[in-house]
C-alpha cells in the first residue's frame, strides 16, 4: 500500500507511520482520528504471537470480513470484539477471528519484530508507553451527554488505578499472583461478554441480554471487591451493573461506556503481569 501516513505511532524504539485506507474502514478511521492524540501502552500477545497491540478508546462495529490469519506482516487492523488496534509482524499462530483492516505500517518489519520481542520480555516490568498522533488536522471530539458511567470511564482511561499499580508489591500466600490473575481473567471475560450483550441488545432479546450483562457485572464486581481487594475497580463495575439494570438510561450509550470501562480495566491488569516469566516457568524443566 502506498500513500501518506495519516497517523504516527511513537514508541520507545522509533516512530511507526500508519498509512490508512479510509475507503476500506471509514467508520473505524474516523473514530481513530477523533481519539488522537492518544497516550497508551503496548501489550504483548498471549496466544496468537506475532503482533503488537493497544486498546482502542472507542467502540466500532466490524467493517469488512477479513480473517485475522490473512493479516500479513505490517498490517494495521482493528479487532472489534477485543477492542484492539494491532500491527502484525509475522504470520500469526492459529486463531479464529474476523477483523477490520485499516492499513499498513510504513516502517521496516525489523522494527516491529524488535518491538514485539521487547514487549514479550518486559511486560509487567515496564510500561511500554506509546503515543498515537495524527499527521494532519483532527476533528473536535464528539460531545455527548454524560451518563452515570461517564466519570468512571474518564477516570479509568486517564491513568492506571493506584490499587492496580500497587498489586505487584503485595506479599502474602500466593500473592500477588493469585489476585492479579483472577482479577485480569474476570475483567477480560466481562469485557468480551459485554460485546455479546451489545450485539444481542439490538435484537428481540434486548431486555434479557441487558439483564445477563448486569448479573455478570455484579458477579465480577463482587470478586474484585471481596477476593482481589480492588475497591475502586469494583465500584466501577457495580456501576455498570446498575446502569444496565436501569431501562430509563440510553442503553446503547451505556453499553459502549461499559465496554470502555471493562476493557481498560482489563488492559491495566494485563499490563502488570509478567506473562513471559510465567510461561518460561511452566515450560522449564
């Protein structure tokens, strides 16, 4: 793909120009443009392998029907159900998913390979900070009325919660690993299932879907509070449960904000876990 980069991903190893095909993914590219400048963190993959990703601060439906396994080295794409913006650098390991192709990274693949290796070795030890910026003018962010979840959404996206940052320093029997893994797993499952609720809520079973989402959020919040001792995180997830249970609220917006809260909570928890160290321990003799 040729063309001028519409975005630049600033990483600690160098800048990565991102050349987008707006005709292929107009809604996703528009949402991306409204979200910059974006300060975030890269994450190392746990299953598919050869890609780097960060969480998108927006909720967009799938555009197109591309198999994630068809994403060649350098492909820039969006994975809606996981809310990831990703760049691949080699063939992925077997995984089944449909994604939105956005464009191409305009950098040598060797930079992406080096970045992926760095992420694998340093996640849980370093923040791996990035900044995504546009190369041209960007539209003003859309202004929408607040919901009971808006303040929580802004808070969780602004910075890692102090209670999560403090988790690696816990010292008790099977701490910090136990609470970290349970909290991350529950937050990740909540995030993924809220996408399912969003899909079902557009059909005839909308009320049942929202009830299921509220019940799940209540369960996850209880685990975060009573088992993992993450009081503020639990407060946010309890708020999701209450909002999904209130039919007077604009449910489309509530579901989007619920996904954004749960996804960012999952991302922060994922970011403090030394996944490579754990994997090396399991495979070592």
